[in-house]
């Protein structure tokens, strides 16, 4: 039996608690309490549970957990990773949203090109009509009316035919290029949707419901209160991050993206709604006083 286990056991016996009574107070199974007293932490679910269970045991028998951790740090299992300092919400980078170019925006250059070419063609046609309508100077109107159609100079006919060919746009190199733009706009690939997160219930240990959050790099929590309830938030290292009594209408927000585990200690479950990344957590246990443990497995860790 370790010094830590003997110290806890002595404090329990001094309080007059049996293991069964201590199990009711701490909500920790008797076999885990026995393992703590014997110093066999390998029988506990994991390193994070070991520190959390010892902290809860110490609180129940009146020992300061922080002082206990400091004096017996060599006996307690250490977490795999130091808890990262929570970054401010404003400093977190958000994924950039790429705006897809609409078909109408892609057609705008083509429309301007068509209008420009049409305006040039109309101007050339109007200029040709004006030149053909001018009367030859110095010839009386009667003689002009008597002139047959065969007297029109051939140079004017050739000029008009060239103008008409230009209006058709057959020799305009921009016409083919502009027609290709709408097709290219349709070839743009659509953005792939972001993967949906997974928030799954794993098991229940007494009044402690254990969940796993995966398929996401974010662990943002929002709590909404519809009535009075006591709330404590503890990370996997057993550190208390929040402890307060709340009333109806209260709302709290946290960013736990740097944590591996968060435990919610709820004094009155029916008055507390827990949203994780805007997804409402469904309570599996229908009890008023309960613990909710969420283990976080971010995408980068899964890879």
C-alpha cells in the first residue's frame, strides 16, 4: 500500500466512512476506491481518471487535493500532455470561405464585348447609308432621278459588302474567345463540405455519463440555464476551470480546444442545456445530480 493510499484510508476511517458509504458520496465505484487505497492506479480507467478520482476522494474526506498532489506527485500518474493555455476566442483563426463566381458575373465581360462590337457595326452601317444617300454635286435632281441602278460605282458596292462582312464578326478574334467564357465558368469545382463532428455516448459509470467528441478540431462549449443549478468544470488533469451557482437566464461560453477531457459536475441537470460546437448534448442518464465527461479526440490527433 502506498503512502498516498494509507493517508486517504486513514482519513476515511477517521471520518467514519465505509467504502460503500464513500462510494455513495463520491460516485466512484468501490473497486476504484480500493485501488486508490492500495496505490494500484493501473486498475483505474486512465491517468486522467486517476487524478480526478483521487481529487474527489480527498474532497470527501476533508484533505486539500492541491496539497495532496504536491506532496505525493511521485506516486500519481502524470497526464500525457500539459494542459495548454486557453487562447482568447478572438485570436482563433476561422476557415476562409471562398466565394464562388456566379454565372452572371462570368457573362458580364462577354455582354460588354457583344455590345461594343454591335455599336461599331451599327456605326459603320449608318456611315455607309449616309454616303450612299448624298446627291452628286452640280447634277440637277431630274438627271439624278433618271440615272439607272447600273450607274452606281462598283467601288461603293465593294465597300458595303466589306462592311457587312465585318458586322457578322467572322474576322473578329475576340468573338470565339468570349463564347468560351460561360463554359469555363461551369467547370469551376464546388467546395467540399466540411466533415461533420461526432458526439457519441460511450458508457455510464454510476451517475457519470461518458461521451467522445471527434471529427473536429474545435471544442467550444455553451451552457444555457433555465433555472438554478450549481456547476463545476474540471479538466483531465483534475484542475477546476469554473465553479459557480447559476440562475435562470444565465449563459456561459468556453473554448476547450486545447483540452483532452472536460468533466461537467451538474447540480440540477434538468435546468442546464450543454451545447458543444452548437450541437445540443442529449443526456443519456435521467438523474438530477450527475457528472458528464467529454473526451476530445481532435482531427490532427486522429491522423
